[in-house]
C-alpha cells in the first residue's frame, strides 16, 4: 500500500530507542537462545490452565489477589508488598513509568538485560552505563554515576548474559551506601537456579531497604515464558506507585491460574534444577576439554568466549541443530550465550563447538 506522508510526530524520546532483538528460533533447530526451560512447562500449570479455559468469558481479577496472597505467603511478605505483571518485563516498564521523567536518569551495567535501558528511554530518561569487567557488575563504578536526578539503579542477579553474580555482602553494602531517593530494581529472573553459598535472596532484604524492588519471573524455572507472568516485591508505597501506571487487566485469567498452580509444582522445580545442574557440569567439563573460555554461571545459560566472529559460531551451531544467542546487542561481540538444555541438547552444542574449534584451527 502507498502511504501519504504523515505529519504526526512521535515523542522525541523514541528516537533513542532500538527494537528488542529476541533470541532466534530457526525452524528445525533446538532453541537454546532465550533461556527457556528445556523440560517444557510446569505440568501442574498446564493442567490448571486447561481447566481455566472454561472461564475465559470473564475478565481476570485485576488485583490478582489469590496469586498475590500465595506469593506473599511463599516469600514471607504481605500482599500489599506484591505486584504481578505481564512478565517481569511489564514490571520494569511500570518502574520506569512510576519514577522516570525527562531529566532523570537510571544506572545500568554495560553487559546486561537490554530492557533496563529501554524502559528508561521510553520515559525520556538518561541511561548511565558502567563498565562490567569480566562480566561482573562494578558496583562502585555504578554508584559513582548516581546523582540527585538518579531514580533507578538496575541490577540483574545472576546477570543475563554473563551468568556472574553479586554476593550478599556486596549487595548489602551497596544498599547501605546508596541514597534513599534511588530505587534499586533487582532483577532475579534466574535466581531460582543460583547455588553459590553467598548468593543473596533479595526478598530477604526488603524489610531493611525500602528502596529495593525485587523482580522474579515464571518464564524460566517454571517453564511458562509464553504465559507472560512476572512478580515483584517492594515497599507498599513502591508497589502502589507501580500499580498506578499498570493497565488493570494485563495479567490474564490463565496466567493467574497457571502461576498459582506452578508455585506448588515442587517436583517439576526440582527436576528443572537437577537438569540444569547436570547440564552445567557437563558443559563446564566439555568446554574446558575443547579449550573454550567461559564465565562460571549461576543461571541456566553459559556465556562462552570466542576467538572468531560470533556469526560463524552461530552458523556452525545451527548446522549442528541448535540456535544460540549472539551477544553483539549486549556489547559482547565475541561471545555466545547458550541455554543449558537437556543432556541430548547439550551434546549437540558440544559437537557444534568442537566443529567450530576445528574450523578456526
Ligand atoms: C534478566 C531477565 N529479566 C527478565 C526477563 C523477562 O522475563 P519475563 O518473561 O518475565 O518478562 C528475562 C528474559 O529473558 C531476563 O533475561
């Protein structure tokens, strides 16, 4: 269709926005590019969602009270400290919508989840980036970028895509030192997989730090990325601020019902954890054997360093039946992020990486 020239002008802030590049799914390959659960969805959630289909003529409960109460009980907080969203992506957008105006800024790391910068820019905020040597957040460098106009301070623990983590001691020290006008958005999308002894549980810090917002998701260990359900914990006033910018029905009936059921699917969670643990062990051993450098990971993915172009690696792995994530958009052009899969999938990755090694000499 031929269009006439438009005299409508979108907000200037949009000029700074890039489109999100999701992990690719190439037909006929195993998708290990979006850190989804290789075991599929939680069986309990599937069952509950099927049963809930009969109620689809109704609007969902806009306050998601039953689910919020269950999450509150599980995490030992009160329901007014919980908000659920259409994925944790929505909760990030709400945080920016509640706290960022033009002239304000947010602090992010150089190699982390792109949505933090995106949501800040949507509301016209400035994004202040701190380097991440060795794939780790440099909390001191991030703190130095804070000023009177800083509203949000984004952390991802463990970090996507590097898999590295912030220790409990470092997180607590940071929280103590940050001025109270800065809201720390601690994204714990992969925390369910973390096993390091000094890995902090952000939900345990909420009563000490009112300027902490902890985000979690059903998209990873619960295997429900397609359902779109995330949840967050924070001070009741923070939760109220986010709820004010939220659309009333962004979390549908099926998501609420599925989320409630998945929360109690202990067997599936354990199986997911064991699969990840075994896969991680295999990948560490094989990557070392073949001669790749990689970051140790606390998530369900591994960040592998490459000698040559990531595009070639992507291509060779594709030929071995797997799609992985190149990391140019994360500022890491010489690395790949590979989701830890089932044993069979991990072996496909290994043979692809072996072939790549041979190609590169
Ligand atoms: C660090 C991080 N946070 C949040 C998300 C998105 O979660 P959700 O599917 O709940 O929006 C992802 C998805 O890949 C992620 O990697």
